[in-house]
């Protein structure tokens, strides 16, 4: 599993780095104005549904059933399941995409209601125009997630992890070469999203063919496996993507704030998603098939050890990522996005929301590890109840924090509600005796805390001031950022080593316990 995590994390890192290049290009070509706000709304709606359906509810319902068929049924039965799921999913998404294209103006009005209140007709029309292009992305990217789930179940983690690179390449190409051809240049990005969906899906098809699982697209909603997946999906639709729902609510509320708020939240969210993607998404990708396999084998001890491994990895790597992101928030924003169209004020405002998001980074990753503990056991109802509580907490914090902190208050509310979500998921697994923590957790927390404190102290003491970052040239900023990220990682690693942390602490509980 550690090898698989490295494979997925490495490919995800390539995608995220290229994603930074993409956002750097977008910030420098388009800046942060009404047009970019319109695009981010048009992209966020299908992107939210993608995470809700494709990477969220569908993945968590599909993979456990798929693993059961793979382990306990014949290849012909497995192929029939793939064909029927592909046909049923494709038909449903085709209808949903058609409705989304037709109802684009209504959807934009709902998700950016603040623009309706202020009478921003041009922004609403532009967003609706682009949503008609971006909404079909949901169809193709959901089929991409379907193909990726099959590959992951067969331990082919590299291809699905690499696939998001294609989205970034398409958007960079659209921004640099396609945008000058449009009267409204930002519309080129919407075309880039649509093309990316098609490219990502077709890219994975040859690898399914090698597994003799090329999808036949035969709709069969009454097939036993399809019915089980649909039954599991209904509650998971909400529970698995509670963080994304909270982020979407941030967008709705941010539409009532000053122009640029949605863009500031977007850019800070993108930076927060780098460690969340490299570690959180990679862990969720690897751990769900592993937990599903152990549940199908009837091995609760290995199930608990796998969860413990995921939580240990999250703490050891997620805690310093959160601390580093908070300390380096303004330098990162300055280095990656500052330009003539993204000025010092934009840097300051985006860094505020990035610091607020960094507060919840550890919780965001913990959710991705803890939630599969329920889904692998085909329990999708419990996370629904927890998700409802977390959403209520998020809305309460939103209303309390938006007035004093504006857009940064929305980001902080999302972070705080994520801790509530993670805490309740953890408590549920412990109460059911599904998860039994290992013996060294107290020392692990202490060693991690010491490493983070020393790392933050060194960074705060040695880094140039923000004024120096802003005044420096692009290459110097990039050099400084790489240097201080490297220094932070080295200091943290040295502290862990000095306090006794070794590679075996990323192994399972039984092995680590024996070697203590």
C-alpha cells in the first residue's frame, strides 16, 4: 500500500504542479475580475457535481461492489457488471447533462444568487453561456472516474492518477492559444474544459481493453450489482462530498461580497488542494480498495490496521503540510499569481483565505481516510448523518464569521466544520470497534508537534519579509520559495529523525509494534 501511495501521490503531484502552472497562466492572462468570476462559477458547478457523483458517491459505492465481484465472482460476471454500470451511468448522465445545458441560466442564478440581487446581468449571462459548454464535462469525467475505479481495483493506480494532467494541458492551451480568437477571451476556457473531458475518458479506454473490461454500455438498472450500487449511492451522494458542498456554499455567499472574492477563494482553494490532492486523494484512492478487499475477506484485524496506517500517514505528512501552508501562504500567492492583473491587494486577500483553509487541511485529509472505513463496509448511512451535522455547523460558522472576516471567514468556517466531520467519523468507527488505534499514538503526536513547531519557527525567523517577496523578480521569488520549502521539509524531517521516527512508522500497526 505504501508503494501504491507513492505511485498515486507522485502522479498526483505532477498533476498538481501542472495545475499550478495552469492557475499561474490563468491569473496572468485573465487576472481576477468579473469575467473570471463568471468562469469559475461556470466551472465550479459541473466540477462540484463531478466530485459529488464521480469521485464521491459513485466511487465509494462502485469500488466495494466491484471488489466483491472481482474477488468472489467469475470474469464474465465482472464484465457484465462493468457493461451494465457503464450503460446505466452513461444514460443517466446524458439526461442530466441535457437538463443542465437547458437550465444553465437558472443554475447560475441559484449558485450565484448575489449577482441576481445586485442586477449583474452581464456576469449572469456570461456564466450561463460558459456553463452550457462546461456542463457536459460532467458526463465524460464521470465515465473517466468509472474507468479509473476499475483500473484501481486491479492495482493499476498510475494511469488514473496521471489522467488529470490532461485537463491542465487543455486549459493551458485554451488560455494561451485559443483565447485570442474569442471576443470574450475567457470563453476559451469553457471550451478547454469540454475538450478535456473527452480526452481524459478516451485516454483510459485502451488500458481497460488490456484487462478485457472494455465497457459495453448496456443499460440495465435492474441488474443485481447495479441496484446495489445505486442503493449505496443515494446516501453517499451527500455524505462523501460534504466538504465540496461547504465550498460551494462559500461561493454562493461570496457572490454577495466585493468583486474578486470568488476568485480569491478559488486561488487559495487551489493551493490548499495541492497537499490535499497529493496526500488526501492518494490515500483515499489506495485505501478504499484495500479496505474493501479486507472486508470481503472477513479480516477485521487487517481492516483496523489498514485504517491505522492511513491515519498515521495523514498525521505525519498532513500536519507539517498544514503548518507550512499557513506560514508560506502570502509568499506562495505572490510567487505563483502576482502580475499586472493580480496585484498586491489580490495577493493579500487570497493569502487570508489560504491561511484560513490551511487550518482545516489535516481534517480534510482525515475525512478522506476515515470515510472509506464506512464505505468499504457498505455503510453509507452513517456518514450522511454526520455530514448533515457538519453542514449545519458550517452554515452557522459562515453566518458568524462572514461579517468580521468577509471571504476569509467563509474559508475558516469550512475548516472548522471539517474538524467536526472528521471527529464524528472517528468516534463512530471507535464506538463500533471497527478501528483500534495502535499503541504509539501519543508519542507520534508529540514527535509530529515538535517537528512542526521547530519548522514554523525556522521559517518565520529566516524568510524574507512579504515586502521583499513583492519587490523581487519572478525568478528570485521562485528560487526563494523552492529554497524555503526545501528548508522546511529538511528541518521537519530532521526533527522526526532526532525524536525517533523511522520509515517503519508508515508500516502497519502490527509491524511497527513488533519493532518498538
